[in-house]
C-alpha cells in the first residue's frame, strides 16, 4: 500500500474496548488495544496515502448469542438506547464506506456503531 501510495485498512474493535465491560475484561482489553493500534498506525501511515480506521460495534445479532447467558444479552441490550442489537449488514455498510473513495480525509478514527450507546 505504501508503494502504491494508496490503501485502506479497517480494523474491527468493539464498544467494549471503549467502555470496558464487566466479566469480559480480557475481551475489553484486547479491543481497546485494537483502537490504540489503529490510532498509532494511522499516524505512521498518514502521509503515505494509507488510511487506517476502525469500527466499534455494540453487540451484534448473530448465532453466537446462543452461547451467551440471557442475563448478559439483556444487560447488553439495556445499554443501547435504540433498544435493539446491531445487524451484521449494518457493519458491512459502514466498512464499505470507510474503505471506499468517499472516505478520503479520515484516518485514525473509531466509528461507533452503538445505537446511541456511545456518549463521547
């Protein structure tokens, strides 16, 4: 990408990396690391035409939810003012925009997909 003078990198973080969620501290820490890596690497690549951003989704409606306790699911949903979980297609739409030509001046940014959960 540096050699071509153009590129787009989109990392997948999580709202847990911004909030820190009880009982999933390891996951929260790992996703916070993705956010910090995105910000640092974006600064390193900014003048090379390579834009690096990430998305921080809230809980996504997937089959993985079958492995979670109902208590965890309910607590996660209660944090989302829209009152619903994110859909995978909504993440794909955001990533498509970030990786596309319309996103030409944003790098090192965290795009929250939070349904109103993010307050900062």
